[in-house]
C-alpha cells in the first residue's frame, strides 16, 4: 500500500511537472504567436508603405513619360514648321534670283538700246556738224 501511495505521489508530481511544462510551452507558444502577429502587422504596414511609394513612383514615371511624349510631338511640330519655313525661304530666294536675273537682262537690253541710241545721235550730230561746216 505504501508503495502504491509512493507511486501515486510520484505520478502526481510527474503529472504536475508535465502540466507546468505544458503550461510553459503554451505560454511560450502564446508569446511566439503575439510576436508573430506583431511582426505580421509590422510587415503589413511596411508593405502598405512600399505599395504607396511604388504607386507614387509609377504615377510620377507615367507623368514624365507623358511629358516626354508631349515634348517629342512639340519638337516634331517645330521641326516640321522649320522645314516648311526653309522650303518657303528657298522658294523666295529662287524667285528673287530669277527676278534679279530678269532685271539684269532688262538692264543689259536697255543699256544696249541706249548705246545704240547714243551711237545714232552721235552719227546724226556728226552729220549735222558736217552740214553746218559745209554751210
């Protein structure tokens, strides 16, 4: 009987030790759960912050891309306008060169006519001088 009581006491001590150990394990597991939940919340917060930063960066990149595209189109318009002005200038210069050549030709013709008229007048003058001398 005493041996049975001793075994019973040992069993109770063992059970009490196991219960304490189990309670310690449960406490440790609870603490680990709290730490995990805290870490999870911190990671979620960090993830949300990174998501916002990423969204802002994507929006900024899209804005800069649109601005660059707009500038590209504006530059193309300016280049087109410059080409058009260059062509217009070339046409104007060509027209002016032709007009200048026409004026030069007309002046040469007028000079030749004037020279001929001068020669005719000189001949007429010489004839009149001879007639005058003969009289």
